C-alpha cells in the first residue's frame, strides 16, 4: 500500500473497462477508496464485487458523462459513502476515427460531448468540494493525439484531446495552490477505445495500429505515481507510449 494513496477517495469515470477499470483495481489495491462511474451497471457491480473480495473498498454509480447531473450525483454518492473526495479522474472517452471528408458529424458531436463536455462536467461536479476542502486533485485523460494531430482520420479526435490538455492547464493555473491538476497523455493502450470507429477503413487502420498497444495498467501506474506525490508536488503532465510507437 502507498502511504499517500491509502484512504484517499478517488472518483473515476469510464470505470467499467480499460483504463478506468485498471486504475480502479490498482488504486484499490494500494488502499484507496474508489468510486466507479460508467453506463454499464452490470460491469460496475462485477468490478466492485471483485475489488471487495480482494479486500478493497469500492462503490459504483451508473452515469452518462454527457449528463452533468449524473456527474454531480456521482460525486454526491462518493461524499455520502466516504465523507469527501480527494481525486477526480475524468477518464471516459470516445475515439471515432474517420477522414473529415466523410462528414460523420454525429460522431464529431459525440466525441465533443464525451471527451470535452464530460471532462468539464466532472470538473464542475468536484471543484466546489475541492475548494471547500482546500485540497483535491484532478486527473484528466488526454492522449498523445492531444500533443500531435493524429491525421488523416483523427483530426476531430485530436481536437477534443487538445482541448482536454488546454482546459487542464488553465484549470491548474486558475485553481492551483491547494488543488492539483494532472493530464495523462497515453499512446496505444489496450482498451475498448480502439473499437469506437464506425468508418470501416479507419477501424481497420486503428486495429493494426493497436497491435503494439501496452496494457491498461501501464496508465494506472502512471496515475498512482501522480497521486502518491506529497501535497506540495503537482505532476502536471505524463506522456506514455508503447516503446514501439513512433507517433
């Protein structure tokens, strides 16, 4: 267990699979109290049972990150169960890759709603409590595609992840002092994210690209590193990729 993680209350969106699930399991094993949010209640319940069976503390609440009331309810559930929250991990994401010329506008809207608004709604839900506590830690999941545009095909996705990085940096500047902000920018990580493309030729390219993916717990360990630092140390940004990934 980690002294600076044990007993911390950590809220995680997109927690029913992939990075969110791996992070919930890893942090719970380190002694955190984890609060899982996602759409699939059955998956959440199974993960909570398995964490509890391993001796960890976890609860879950079904949410859709495109609904700001759901994020408020998730934070309220955490406070009801554990009295506070210490870390808000805005992880839920959608990667729908296709050339802009395909004009898959509904997918653009969905990525904006999940990847940008979902993060903002998580911030809005947790920030008043963090300010009241005079402590807290936002961890927002961007991407290497938020540093370099993934093109062709990922221009809109990159736009949403550039936005997460910009919002996070501005948030750190505006509320820093007692509240920490970390942006995680993973490369190809094994998760359901790679299944988000409705455009078949793009989906095939993504599938090939993800053959070099690293396990989701690679990101979980990076998140734990950011959390376990002393309160006066704010890890602002972590970029991690498969060694074989050149993008």
